[in-house]
């Protein structure tokens, strides 16, 4: 019988793979930002999953880390959205396959 | 445990970090004032703040030198270190912070004249100060989450500084690609923090050293190693994750390129070095890092041979220099880490002057193509001389400082049993002289028509000449830099007990 | 949805994703996560009991402000920097 932590870790890794897959497959710039956000959320969930090891008690340390990490990655996504807005003004499209002018 | 208190009510930060953060907060207000009155207040404020931060880094160096065990722990009132965030300053942190602050002052003086005719200068100088604050904070952090906060501060400042010239399409495309890769790296870093917390119970670097002191290699530690390598490796431009660098460095404005190549990627390497030496045994990461070093050097040097754009060639050369530094990390001894730190300092000088003088040439000639810059040595003789000195130093020619740090790096790899890595490194160094000499030949050729001597403006010229003179001086007389780097490396690799005992009072 | 319409890159992507999911599932289900044991590194106990359910949030926030207060003060600088970033990228280019 596997422990409860292992089952939660499986789902966290599934979310991690979904985030990576979203980054690899999608071609809309805003969807790439959402992929990065999914990766950040998977990492935060990993913190929280590791906080309830002792039954009947909650460890407050990772929960405070998660609250601060949510703020940090919110500001990162805000800066990313501003870059996307400016890129849209130039290219007229949100398709990342059109952004291939910087060649090898 | 030594605590440094400043007479603000209980707030204690290392003084360089505090100076740069307060300078960054006040800069927008000074910018509002400067716009109304028309004096160059913003530039003067930036140069003043960076000079004060360099002075306080030197004071901190003297304090760390005099402290017990050469470690200072600085945490605010009411925080107890193993659970809370703290700053743990040792010789390694002071060395990196000194390198960052030194390059910061020089680039600030350079950018007063380079960015003269640009718009949104208030935001540029504010973000410049926040970038330096984030970099210095990373090197002094004693807790992994404090490092992550300063890592994000550095990252978001650098995303916008790369994409600063938003009227062209190039910086935006390069900035977006850099953003996606670097934000993914930050997410991997957060993952590795979660695993480390689960294995150790707190995020303090000293508690990592205590908990991992007798470690056996399980699949989870290998996963942890992989996530750490990806998390720090995206910022440090290690082989499969380096593809953002050749786009981002040319498209950024030249002072920002010099900072990015000179200190930002080395800070990624600093984070990797610090965590790997505290968590893992050097024999564990010797082979993976050696293989990555080999691929990084070879791919970067081979790609640089095909480049026609001057700044893109210098960007690939940065990746190759990171490969040489990884050779020192793979050696796993204090001698290897000393070579790494010395090369960090030398590379920040050499690549800094290369990008700054390339920026002067491009500022005058309005083109980045090497063939079109042919013969510009006649028009701007002093700036071309500094670029030639920088490029020869990067290739490792004896009287300049690049030779000494490369010699120490390759020597340490032999001493650690990685002879094939040294052979590959020497071959790569020779190969890199191939494309450096192309640049030198194009600079010194005779031009088609003679425009007369039209030198760069005075701040740009003085900064590049000063840095070129320093390259030659540190090549002939490297002893001061070697001594400080040696103390820093010994503090990291061998004196872990003193690092730990500053937090956990036995 | 035939094989030709998928294309090579998508097949390789699907294989990589499947490989990652399988290896991570093996890793988390078969190998025990080496969780730390209580009180081995950090002195004293700080755990919050789950019993009075309304008491969890005040206890966690007290912990966060008392022990992690320095990081909360420092992240305000990150928020300020992101505001300046958005200003820098959204301002019009007015020559000064």
C-alpha cells in the first residue's frame, strides 16, 4: 500500500508534465504564459503536499513559502504579459511561429 | 553568531543590498525631479549609488576578514536563522559582490553617454539599480528562499532591460524567448526547493550541509540534482539550455549586454556552485558536469565561427567561457573553484570591455555586421585598441589575465583525473582564437574611404580604456585577485564546518 | 486522426511526455520519498494542530509574519520593480 504522499506526488508530476507539454506544443504566446503558470502552480502544490507529513498536524513553514511564491510568480507573469502586448503591436499576431526573424 | 545592526529599528540587511535597494526605490522620484529641471540628475544618482555600494562591499570584505571563521550572519531583529531567512556573508559572497559592484560602477558611467538620446531613462536607471540589487542579494543570501526572492528581482529587471528598445522588433522577440526560458528555469528552481525542504526540513544552506553530510545516492537525489541543474543552468547558459543567450545579448542595449554577459550568467553559476558543494559530494557531480562542460565549450565555439554579427559572436564566446568555468567546477577541489572564481572576475572585465567597446563602435557606425565594420580601427583607434586587448585576453594570450585563469582551470582538471577535459579545453581555446582573430583583422584593416579620426564620447572612452588597462595590469600582477579568490574557494569547499557553526551554535 | 496528420515532432513529443509520466510515476510510487524526521535539524516544535479548524489560519499567519518577516519585506521590492517594468514597457516614446 503506497503512502498518501506518493499518490499526491504522482498527480503533481502529472501537472508538471502538462505544464511542460503546454510549453512545447502550443503556439499562442499567451498560452505559453499559461504553461509557465501551470509549472509554477505544480511547484507550489509540491510544497504543500510535503507539509502534512505528521498526521493531525500541519507544518506552517511551506505554507508561508507558498504564499510568498504566489506573489512572486504573479509579478513575473505580469511582466511577461507586458512583453506580449508589445510584441503583438509589432507583429500583429500572437503566433510564436511568426517570431522567427532572429535566424541561426 | 555575529549580527550587524544598522540604526533603523531592527532592520538589518547587508549594507550593499540596502544601499542598492534604497537607491532603486528613490530613483523614480529623482527622475520626476530631473525631468522637470533638466539636469542629468538620474545619471549622477546612479553613479553615486553604485559607487557607494562598491565602497560598502569593500567595508564588508574587511568585516568578513576580521570575523570568526570568516563568516558573517546578518538577520533582522526577531528572526531565528534555521527557520527564517538570513544573509550569510562569507568570502565567496564578498568576492562575487565585489565583482558585480565593480562592473556596475563602470557600466553606469558608460551608460550616461550611451543612453543619452533614449526615452524612458528614469525606468532604465531604476531597473539598472534593481538588477544590481538582485545580483548582490543573491550572492549574500544564506537561505534558499531569500535567494529565490532576489533571483526573481534580478530576473524581472533583466527581462525588461533586454526588451528595452521596444521600437524595434528584435529586442521584443529576444526578450520574449528569454522570458519563457528563464521563467521555466525559475519554476524548476522552485521544484528543487520543494524537494530540498522535504528532505531537510528547512531551507537554510547551513542545514543542507548538516543533513546531507552522510548521503547515499537514491533516485530522489538524482532527481533533485537534475532539477537543480536545469533551474540554475538556464540562467548560467549551460549546453542544452543556452539558446536564449545568442538572441538576448545582441538585442539588449550595450551596457545591459555587458552586465548580462559579465555578471548575470556568472551569478547562475555561483548559485549552482554553492548548492552543489553544500548538498552533494564532489565525486557525485564530477562526471555529469564534465560532460556538460565539454558540450558547452564545443558547441559554442563551433557556432561562433559562423557568425557575422559582432555582438552575437561575443555572445557565443560568453557561452564558451561558461564552459571553461564548468571545467573548474567539475574538478571538485578548492583549486578548481579558485580557477572558476578568478575566471568569473577576469571574464567580467574582459567581456565587459568587449561589449562596451563594441557598443561604442556600433553607436558610431550604426551597424553590427563584422564585414561592414571593416577598417573602423582607423576611425576610432583607441576604442578598437581596447576591443583588441579584450579579445586577445578572452583567447588566453599570456601577458593578459585570461591566460592565468584558464591555466588554473585546466591545471585543476588534470589534478582531478579529467585529462580528456583539459585536452578538449585547450583545443577549444585554440579554436576560439580563430574567430577572435577574424574580428581583430577586420578592425585593423584599411578602410575604403578615410573619414578621419572620430573617437567615441568621453565617458565611453575613459571607461573602456580603464578596463583595458586593468586587463593588462591583472595579467602581469594577478596576486591580489588570486589571494582573494583562494580565500573564497577555501571558504566554500573546505571550511564548511565554520559556515555551519555560524548558524547552529554548538 | 491518422499517423500522417500527426507529424514527426508531435510523435516525438508524445513519446517524451509518456516517458516522463511513466518514469515520474515509478519514482513517486515505488521509491519512498526520503522525508525528514521531526526535530532532527530544527530545534523546537512549531507544528500547528488541525483540530480547531478556525485556528489554523491565524497560527500560520503568525508564523509567517514572525519568522519569515524579512522575506515579506523584501518581496515588496519585487512588486515595486514589476510596477516599474510595466511602466517602462507601456510608456509612449516621448523624446526628452
